[in-house]
C-alpha cells in the first residue's frame, strides 16, 4: 500500500505542476485553457528530441537532464506565449465560451498536428536518469526517479509560490486576476501580464511533461488530453487562485487514481477525476481554499 | 397585510438590519429613506426572499415568508424593481411583460403542442399585455428590444413588468435615480395612478426628498440598520434623530472659524 | 385558420418527407448515408442549440446523452418485442431512448443549477466521460467491444420526420409565453426570480429537452451504423457537437443549420485526405472563432455562447 502511495504522490506532483499552470491562467483570464495539457505533451517531445543532442555534448548524467529540462521549459514557455498572442488575445473581449472552444481547437491542432508529423505510435523516452533503487524492501521498492520528480515539482511550485506572493510580477498577477480594469489603471500592462502568465504556466506544463516521461517512458501525441483535464479538476478541488490548493489537489487526484487502479479496476482510472470534480462542484464549489463570489443584487 | 417583527439580518460580523418592527396595510404607500449603507436595499432583499432573516419574522397576509424561495414570494404577490435596472436583454418589451405573466400562462405541454386551449389563453394574455403597455405608454415600443429603450423608458418597463401579475405589494428601489426633474414628476404621477388603479401597496426607497415627501403619507427612516423614525413627512423632517443621521452631530471645533 | 399555420406547415412537410421516403431505395447508398448523418446531426445540434442559445447553459458532454439514447434504444431493439412489426418496434425504441436520456438529463440538470459558464462546461464534460467509462464496464451492453447487429431501421422518414417535428415543437415552445421564461432565465436569473419564474425548473427542463433530442439522435444513429462502441461517443463527439452549435451562432437557428451542414459534409469531402482531416478541422475551428463576425449586438460578457 505504501508503494501505491509513493506512486500516487509522484504522479500527483506532476498533476500539481500542470494544475498550477492551469490555475494561473484561469486566475488571470477566467477561462479554461484546454490546450494546456497538450503543451505538457510538447514538453515531453521536445525533451525526447533534444535528449540525443544533449547526450552528445554533455554525456549522460545530471547535466544532460538539467539541460533537457531547461530546453523544454523554455520552448514550452515560448509556445505558450505564442498561442496566447495568436489565438487568445484577439478573443479577449468575447464571451468566455468562445475562448474555450478556440482553446479546444488549439488543443486539437497540437494533438493531430503532432500525430500527423510524428505518427500516432508511441515513442520510447530515453532514460535520462537511471532509476537506481533507494529502497528495496518486500513492501516497498523506491527508485530515485519518483523521488527526483517529486522533489523537483515541489521545488518549482515553491518557487512559483514565492514569485506570486513576493515579487512585483506576482503582485501584478494577483491584481490582474482580481480586477483587470483597476490593474490597468494602476499602470499594469494587461497584455504583457497575460502573456507572461501564459508563458510561466506553459513552462511549468512543459516541465511536467518531462517528468511524466521520466516516470512513464512511453510518449505519444495524445498523451496530454487526460492529464490536462485531471489537472483542471485539481485546480477546482484546491480552489481557484490557490497555489497550495493546486498542489494538494494534484496530489489527491494522483493518489486516488493510483489507488483506484490498483484496488478497484484500471478501467475506472480516468473517470475518478471527474467523479471528484462533480463531487467538489456539488458540495464545495469554491474548492478547498478558494472563495465563492456572491452576486450583489 | 405586511408585518415585520424584530427582524434582523447579519452577514458574518456585520449586522445589516436589527430589530426591525413595523406593520403595513393594503393600499398604503410607504417611503423608506436613510443615508447610504443604512440597509434599505437589504430590507428589500429580505422582503423578496433574496436573503433569509437571521432573526425575526416577516409575515405577509398571514403567511410567514422566512426561507421561501424568491420566486415563490413573487408569486404570492410581492414584486420589486432594482436599483440598477435589470431587464431581459434579449427580450422585446412585449415579451418582457409576457414573461412576467408566466405564472398564469399555459404550462409546458400545452405550450409545446400549441393546443387550441393554450392558444386561447395566449390570446387573452396578449390582450392583457396590450392594456398594461398602453397604460404605461410603452405600447409603441412593444416590439423593440428592452435594452434599446431610453433609460427613463427602461425604468418604466421595469415597473410595468413588476405590475404584470397584479401584485399586492410593489417594492420600488430608487426608481427615480438618474431621472430629470420632469421625468420625476411623471414618475410620481404614474405611481399615484398605479396605486389608485390597482389598489396595491407600494414601498419606495428613494434619495430624492421632495419626491418622497410629496408621494408618501408615511415614511420610514433607517440608519445603520436600525429604524430611527416612522411617521408622516412633517414629523420626519423635523425629527432630530433623522437630521443628525443625515448631517451628523456638530463636532467640537466645527464653528470656531465661523 | 391562421393560428394553425405552423401545424399545417408541419403536416405538409411531413407528407413531403414521406413522399421522399418512397424514393429511398433508389438513392445512391453513399449519399443517402451522408444525408441521414446530416439529419441526425441536425437533430442533435437543435437540442444543444436550444440549451445553449435559449437558456444560456452549456454542455460539453452531450455525446453522453447521445450514447445513453443509442444504447437504450439498441438494447430494446435487440432484446424485446421481437414478434412485433418493425416500425412499431423502432418507434418504441425511439420513445424509450428519449425517455431514458430525458431522465439522465434531469439527473444532470439538478447539479448544474449551481454552476455557471466554464464550470458547467467541464462538469458536463466529466459527466460525458463518466457515462462512457460506465458503459465500457457494463458487459450487458457489450462493454468496450460494443453492441452489434442492431437492425438498420433508420431511414429518411424517421430522421427528417423527427427533425421537422422537433423544429415545430421547439418553435411552439419558444413563441409561447411559457417559452419566454427560458430566455428570461438566460438573461437575468435574479430578475426572473423576482417576477415569479421558477428558475430551477426552467433550467432542468431545458436540460431534459436537449437530452431527449440527443438521445433520440443517438438512437437514430445506432440504428444507422448498426454497431456502436462507447468510444464513438467520447469527448471528441461532444466537441464536434459543441462546435457545430457555436460556429452557427446563438439564437440563430438558421446559422446552426448551416454550420451543421458544413461540418457534416466537409469531413466527407475531405475523406481523401483522412490524416489532414482533423488538422484542417481544428484549424478552421480556431480561425472561424477568431474571425467570426459578431452575430448579435447584444452579446453580453455574461452570456456563455
């Protein structure tokens, strides 16, 4: 059982990373960016393609891993900014559902474009870090990869938390998410803020993709769909705009999913997240740490 | 007809209304005034069921309203207009009034198949709509989208919408806000006409003193959630509590420079 | 007589369709198939359009209702009333599918009451997925392998006849006083409550109606393709349906019909370029969304579509 817990936690921390990006964008623009999960996929593939290059110049080992991670994050951040500029900014003033549908279009574009270019078959992700066993007991086998994944994820999230809470960027972010008009009157460039938010969120998703590929080395162009949706559920669970909430939400979903797969039936795996979603929306729509907005009559 | 006993409304740490008691009969016109934040709109929200009182009771025609859903209360005969006009953006003037008459319109299945019986009822409803719109001078605009009307006409439509179902109590939340003096005179006349014709009771929240004093034989004054005065316009105008609520008490140094 | 103008119009249209149905055996099977797909998609889109454009709610899980209709109808057709004549059996299956999906529409409608906008969209999406997974695990419905040997009863008259019926009934509903309630709830719930409209009931009724349409569409679909699997009714299908409605513009039934026609026929035309199909589809989705002219001047920020 402890084994499942560890599996669940490492999976959950990846969901948490994606959830963070989702939550940042939702907090600022109040819309669900469906293509977020596919940026996650792009991150994995960028890593896949840059790994051989990095290995050639830097040998195999930690430096290669760091370089590959860095490249992925950068590329995905740029991708996020481009998507925002091209597909979402023109729609800023349209009804939210229009943006939702467009983000679905972008998502499909990434998925099927990817399939077209790379073929639908899954690729094997290279082992950048050997899964050396830290613990090898009958009840618990603990490789170093899950630990590294968890550690890095938490590190990145902690970093984000500091940025959002302490830095000028973070304050501007929070201002924009609470009241766009007032923030712009205070001198915050909404366009720049939004683009930066997208870039950060996408970068995080890209990192998530790399970590996911480390844990489950089979990657394919459609791999981002479900993690993306589950990450959104994590955001709702933890409460919109709450970073600790996204973290906890991701962990909870990861753990529950792993447990359900192990002890109930693997076929229910993807549905669990949605059951959680509906339960949250029924009983506590604001999530763990979110606030509900009351309409003033 | 309407009795409020020891009514209170608390939001977390804020006591918006406290110890409110008063009675009102059929056909009365009552004005509610008070400085901003006194709790006037909260009072309306309590009456219409948007808020559930945290203390006390609201009784209407012998029935306790506490906890009833707003639409039920509306069906019982209490309707309101809003401080910021809330019209149905996509509906025409005529359709807005029709929507207000839904409680007495044919139900789902007869409407779905447009049965002869429902067609007859619809025709009757339409003639009622015509009468009401003509009374309030909106008949010419009946096919226009509600949201394209001028502000004054929009307010008028809101009142018409509230009256569509022959309510027993009409709550007007700052109906004269944003109106020119001429429009205000028209409004006063309209309200008097309505009250006389339909015999309904009216409670009106307003900031325009002249309008309130001229229209309402009885005025309630709220300040910080408490009722500080209840009486006819003259006694209210000379009531020291009322004056200090609006103007404040003179402070120590106020008259030193004079 | 003028009062029954629409009734008469419907009757005439039905007769016309009936006449057309006689020609059915003489139409090339491929074009017939496409036409029937078109009709089915129109029915589905009609229901979703009603939910979205007229009551301001949305569903990204409509394929779920479709699959409920498809499976319930197929189940009935395969296992019950086998001695009865085919048209009667088909009608029973269709009615049953409408009823069952209506019930689920009611079930989904209830929690949806508290949700707005994005949250509602994602919840309905979740619902669609849950349905799919549940069906996948029910062996009595064939599980992941699906349900086959469904009698091929779908033809011109059932599809287009039901379409005409649907259009007519919705028209009656929306032009009636009762129907105005949907629009009122869409535009301003608080004001609607204040004039005595049972907001909750309207929202649920809207869900039920759109679910019934989707269910019947699904049943027609099942009896056309004769073999259904849960994966046919997944997220993709819901997106397709949603895209049809959104691209058609809200409050604009004609627009929806056009977009449904385009989106049904286009993939057929692109069949030669099968792999590019989805990419072109996705690209056009994005492009149209960005460059689509505003359909109605009163598109408010609060509206969903």
